[in-house]
C-alpha cells in the first residue's frame, strides 16, 4: 500500500532530472523544431513539454514510489494549460502557466503563515532535517516572496519578450535564479538547525 517506504529517496541528480528535464526538452524542441512560424514551434514545444512532464511524474512514482504535491500541482497545470495552448493554437496559455504556479505556491505559503500551519514543511516533508520551527517559518517567508517575484517577472517577460526570448528566459534565467536563491538560504537554515548531510530540494519549475 505504501510503496514509497520500501524505496530510497531520489538522488539529487534524479530529482533535478524530474524537476527540470521537461523544461530542457521544451527549450530544445523549440530551438530545433523546423517550423516556419513561432506558433508552430510553440505548439511542438508545448506538446513535448506535456509528454516529458507526464514522463517525469511517472519516473518519480517509479523511483520514489510517490509524486510530491508540488510536482502534482506543476505537472497538472502543464497538462491543462498545454492542452489549451494546442486546442486554441494560442501560446499565451502556456506562457501564463508559470505565473499561476508561482502565485498558487505563494498563496499557499502565505496562508500557512497567517494560519500558523507549517505548510512548506508538509510539502517538503523531511527535506530539511533538524530545521527548527523558526527556521521553517523564515524559509516559508523567503520562498513565498520569491514566488511572488517570479510571478511578476514571468508576466514582464511574456509581455516584453518574443516567444523565443521568453523560452530562453524560462530555461536559462529561471533555473539559475532558483538555484542561487536556494543556496542563498543555506546559511540562514544552518543557523536554525539544518543538518547538511541531505541536499536541499528545489521547487519544480514554474
């Protein structure tokens, strides 16, 4: 019944493959697909994104025996907004998906702060061993603010950049910014009890 209890946790490399592999495929298909228009590239890249996201979720279940709540949210919205993009032949749907993902995560975390419920701790489970309640609260504030900033940046990017520019931003801007932000939190976390034998997770791509 609980297959995850018999399987080891995902390695950092496998976790990165699951979280960011679909985005890399999205970029690669958009860059390499022989199309006469940006819309054709957008549709091909979106279809590839949907397939690889579903594959990433299946891989997570196979390797870890479960799919994290954050991956369920991100993957579900990719499939919904990707389908809308393909059906209506309008790339705007897949472009606003990250904004909604970030806004949803931010709302969940801010609600947890107001309600004094450790929702980030519930989402990430044992990913930060030894972290104190204050450490979890500070981490929650930091990630909530980060998600708000990323939602705003995605809206700015999709309004002012071309389709190719937005795809490049999603791939080569979002991933580095997320890594840098996650690493910037480590000194604060160590002051609040974080045990460093486990690698801290990153949220799935928006």
